[in-house]
C-alpha cells in the first residue's frame, strides 16, 4: 500500500495545499513477485473529507482506512478543508466547494492512475466533512456517483440551530443561505429540476450523537424527493469508533470488485523456507 503526501498549488484556494493519498499500486504476486496491477490500470477513487478542527491526516490516524482501501483496490484522496465546511466563501480565494468538487478531482486524475468515470468516483466525509460530501456530491453529481455522510453536520440549516455563530462567517447571512444550494435539501431539488444524474447515498449516525435527529430529517427529506438512500444507525456517538466502523461499511457498500491478494506488510505468506 502506497501512502503518499502531496502538496500542490491550488487555483481555487490560491495557496499550496496538502493531501494524503492512498494508492494500492504495490501489490506483489506471491509466486512471480511481479506487481499485480499492470500499466494502464485505473483505480476507482474515494474523495474523503475530515471534520471540524481536523486536517488531511485525520482519516489515516483515526481509522483503518488504509486496510479497508487496500482490501478493495480503492484509491483514497484526503484533502484539508480547514474549518470552511467545503463551501465557496464570499472571501476571495477560499472557494472550497470548487476545490473539492472540481479542481481536486481534475488535478489528482492528472497525477495518479485514477478512473475518470463517474461510476468509479465517490465522495464521503464525517461531521463537517459529511455535510461537505453530501452537499458537494449533489452539486457535482456529474462527477460523483456515490455519497457517504457519517454524522453529517447538517443541523446549521435548521431553525433551532444553536451553533450558527460557527458558520455565519462562512455563509454570511445564514437565513438567506438556507434558501440556496448550500442547503443540501435545496441542492437536491435543483438537481431534480435540472435533470442531472442522481447519486446514491449512504447516510449514518450514532443513536447517541447530538446530530442524530438532524440526520434523520436529512434522510427523510432526500427520500421524500426520490433519492436512493441507504441508512444505517447503531449505538454510538460523535467519535472515531463510530466512524471507523462506518467507513468499512461504506466501502463494502460501494460497487467495488473483489480485490486481489498480494504481498504486503500485513499480508506476508509464511512458508518453511521463509522462517
């Protein structure tokens, strides 16, 4: 498993940005000791977003995403979204939605052997990143075919939001923003009216999570508007134990082929001769 750290100059953010990239290019055949994936092979790809206060290292340090990705030959791109909720700001050069939904996909496809097919391209995230994945997955549905939202921070668009101070600087007037496509519900209504391709959704939340009710309402709203939604809830809070279990279930839910076994640090074939 190749785990790469990338720094590149972003047009949308007008600064150098960091990424972690999981790229399962180095599987070696037990017998021939040759690499299993041949030249020209294109990987299915997941763009995976962190939560508030996090960065591009969170998913690797907090979950077993490397293991789950390697098992299914899935490339995973993990950017830093700062605390910007993955939306375009009224402040110049803070176009995080453009960065996530358009630029990052284009740039990483130039850098790495990633499939350019919509059916092979996915987006997911937790908390703030769950909101970012759901909203941008809908807005950029021509790019993303499957969306995962775990404990998604969608409560800011509800009347009783007590944390609006956290996002007022991003959305300016939150009451006006609720009526635009930064609201996932409005974004999905626009998708339907414009007859764009519909993504499939995997949504989940822990039953002890303070965001549980808001996620239930998101689920119900999407289903009411005809979305294909898979819902999973189980005992758990807003924590890495829950998200580790959910990223595994999400990857199992994705339309991925069975991976090929190969030599690796966690999969060494032991024989008498190797002892």
